[in-house]
């Protein structure tokens, strides 16, 4: 995203983003929110060059819904950066907004998945977006087939998809856990077919799923198109909170169920699923056993200590 910052914080915002990029962090959503902060300062605090409590509170309280908590994280990080370079800055308390308790994730049923993917296949062509009818069914099938996080499938580069050995390289995973995934032959064929079509329309693209603007798609784009397809799937509106991350949840629970049906030792195989999904700890993978049928809950490994849910990393942009 190219944005020309105009407020009194313009220079420091640019410096903080360059530092963030050098440290290996993603800057896309960070840039979007700081661009919002920049516009807010231009309109409400013109000429201000010191991050004060009034400015931080005003920007956070100007948000709608849960966006205020996300702004709090951004402005707290920006304030810490300003202090690190010798500037005076107010640091928003870490508990300015209470942490939202994660809700139990929903696992899509077989029929819901079938209906959803059927809806993705009916996405019409769009003259403003010549690849849309191919991108939508491919991006969601790939996310589901590999259990990817939404940001991982969005930020996938063309060079990360290796059809010669049927692997996908995740270079910018959560917790900086890079990993290379073995991919089913049918899934790789799907990716290769999409790549050929996309290359004929946008030769030399960087991202595997590249937006018309030339960069990776945003979290909002992915969520909006998921919602549109879900709405057209015939699954009803009882699942108003169904989001792209649900495909990852379904992948994890489906894998565990298949292993159980095959008679595998779940304790021995959990580390493989944990590594494949890029979890920071085995406990995050064990959590999915809570979402399986009751007979799973009676198994010995459910007595493992410190079984906690993975932090839900939904991508609701400001």
C-alpha cells in the first residue's frame, strides 16, 4: 500500500514502518491503520508532533466496534517506537481495552462445505477483476486443503508454490515459524492450473493471488468474499460469525478424526499436525480435540495439562 503521510507524525510513521519491515514483520495492516491515524491527526490535531494521552485516547475512542482495541495495540506500539528514538510519547496502558474472550470456533459440516465451495464456483466474471472467478474458488480451497491461516494464503508468493515437488513454502507465518508443506497432488494440480491462467492475464506477478493493485489481497477482501459466498451457499444466516479461519479449524479436526479412524496413536502424531499448521506449541493443537465428538474426550491424551486454545487471529481490518 502506497500512502503519503501528511500529519506532524509523518516522518516517524515512515521510519517505524521501515524498522518493522527490517525486523521481518508484516507492514500491510499496520500501514492501513497508521494511515487512518495520520488522517485523524490531520483533521483533529493539525500540527501536533508529540503523541499525547489526548491524541491516543481520541483516536481509539473514535473507532467503531472492536476496532478500538486494535487501534490501542497500534498506537501503543507506535508510542513505544517514539520513545525508543528519543521522542516524548504517551504509552497507552496494555489493558486500555479488555482482552476479548475467544469464542468456541465453529466446525463446518460436510454439507456446509459442499454448499460453500459450490458457491465459490459460481462467482461471476468481473471486467474490473478478470481473475476473480478463478481466484475465489482456488484461494479458499487451498486454505482449507492445507489448513492455512487467512494471512498465510493471502501473502503466498508465486515462488512459494513449487509444483515440481508438490510443496508450498510459508515464509511469513505467525510466531515467525517458517515451514514447507507437502501438498496433495490434486491440490497442486489446482494451483498449477490457476497459475497458468493468472500468468496469461498478469504475467510476472509476485503474489500467487495478486490483487489488481499489484500487492497481496487484504484481510477485508478475503473476509468479504468469504461472507458473500457463504450467503449465497444456502447454508443460512445462523452462522453469522463464520469467517475464513473456520476452514483452518475444519482442517485440523478433520485430520484428527481421520487419524483416529485409521487407528493411529494421536499422542505420537500430534507433533506432526502441530508442525504442519505452524502452531507455537502442542497445546494449541491438542485444543482441537475439544471440538471432536464426545468419545474423543474420554481418551487418555485429553488429560494433558495446559490445554489452551490457539489465539484466534481473525483479520478484521479497521
